[in-house]
C-alpha cells in the first residue's frame, strides 16, 4: 500500500497537470484538425494523419516501456522529457505556419502525450490504493474537462474572429506541454522493474557481420501476455472491435460539422460547442460517479453499459434531426466518454500483476494505436463514397457486437477475482 505522503503529492501534481492537459486534449480532439481544415484546406491524408497522431503515440508505447525499463530512470522524469519535446514541436509549428510542418509537429506532440500513458498507469498503480484509485483519477479528469471546455470556448471565439490567429493557439499548446512536463517531473515515481534480460553483447555471424539484438523486436515480448492471460485476450478483442468503430467516428464529428457538403458548415465556435463544450459538461457531471463505479462494479458490466452509450451517441449525433440530434449525441457521447476514459486508463490495474501494469497497459495502448491509426484513414476514405449516417449506424452495430463478446465474462466475476487476488499480493 502506498504511504499517505506519496499519494498526496501525486494527487496534488496530477490535479495541477490536469489544467494544461485539458488544453492539450482540446488541441488533439478539435483544434489541430480544425486548423488543418479551415486554415490550410487540408485533404484526406493530412487530416487522417492529424486525427491519428495520438494513436501513433499509443502504438509506440509498446517500444517506450522496455526502453524506460532499461534506462532505470524514474518513469515520470522520462514522461516529462517527452512532453517537453511536444512543447518544442508546437513552437516550431507556430513559427513556420505551413501544413507540411503542422502535420509532423502534431504527430510528435500529441503522440508524445499519449505514449506516456502506460507510465502514468503504473504510477497510479503504485501511488494510489486500489479502493480509491478510480475516485482520485476521476477527480483529476473533472479538472481536465473544465480546463478543456474553458479553453475551447476561448479558442473557438479566437478562430471565429480570425482563422489566421491559429498561430497563437499553437503557442498556447506549447506552453501547456511545458507546464504538463513540470508537473510530471514532480510526481513521485520509480524505475520500472525490468522483466527482460539485459541486451547481449554484439555477436559475429558466419559472414563476420556484427549483430546486436535491439529494442525493435524485444518490445514485442510484452505480447506474450496475450498467450498466457485469457481474460486479457477476450477483453482486447472486444476493445479492438468497439474502439475501431468509435475511433472511426471521432474525427468525423469535426468533418461532419465543418465540411459544407454535409449541409451544416458551422463556424469554429459552434463546432467547439458540439465537440468540446457539451460533451465536457456531461463528463464534468458524471466523471465522479463513473470513478466510484469503477472501484466497486464488475468491470465487464461497466464496459457493456459504456459501449451501449457510445453506440447510441454515435447514432444520434450523425443521424439525428439538426441541433436536437447533435445536442443529444454530444451529451450521450460526453457521458459515455467520462466512464470510458476511466475504464480505458485503469482497467489493467484490475487484472495485471502489480509489477507488470506498465507492460499490460503498453499492450493495450499498442492495439489502441493500431486501430487509432487505421480507423481515421478508413473513415475519411469511406466518406468519399458512403453517406456519413450509414457509416455511423454500421459503427454503432459493431460496438454492440463488441459488447456481446464480453457477456460470457460477467458470470465468472473476473474483475472482482483478479482485483482481490493480485492487488493484495495473494
């Protein structure tokens, strides 16, 4: 069990970090893509890359975790340096306002902010007690939601007044990354326990060539848990189906509201209302409830309830009648996202051995990255030939199918069993 001082210090700096993280969230979900659409008239490929930036970071987390293990550095110090790299990327994009610069800068910055998620999860495992982990993390989410909503309102007004002012937004994003790095550096953390043997010395083959096994293939060692943990396999299979459908529709919300071909062509402030403001209010109200439920409820039941919310929100947003459908969809999406974010961020703490939480999470984020990269690309390509409402209904159906995969796991009370056994050392 963590000591009270460590928990308090972690909670203090994580709450402070939630403020700049809210700004970064609004950048990744709305404004960087909006800048590409409105300021640069970006085509499908740049839009897809910007939408997939965070997921590229998730994909690379499978490599980051073993690198951090072998560095023997406290994990939050490494995370802080990656966030500083994101700050530098945003400053470069602000100084050179061009789409070929904005796209790679977005990939570096947003990718870095997502790549560190397994490191954060390991810190929550170490520094928060099991029965209060969801509650404490959900409180920081509330602060982040408020920060995202407040910044989105101001940024929406700024871009509505003059889209050319986007460079000041990029500067603000750089400052947010820098402040987040400061907070991460002050969160107590340890070096990860290394589960892989040290890299062997260089070997010489029959032809006399030097070979040294590297991190590229060694990173895939974490995938061994898929062979040995049945619950992990089925949960990730369900999450792959649900996540692919949800991540297809996520960037299409901005496209649907901004592109004149769908008959809406809303201004940046209106787009921020439906993609950030309304969902943020729903998340703000319901995040504490979902945090308590995560600590006490069967995980699979919780996940199925959240899946149903995502499916209903997608159907309403993209097929509803005008402002009413958009509002209802945004509310349901925000409510579901409040619980989905907590479940996504912490669920491995219910199943993984305490010393393997970062590795389990890196496997989870790796598969999230795979679907997150390809889902936006597929989504934007499908919009060239299919009605966006039809795409939404198909994706909603896939999400419900993903829920059926989890039904057999409910009866065994897997979540409660693993929590009781592994988190207490039994």
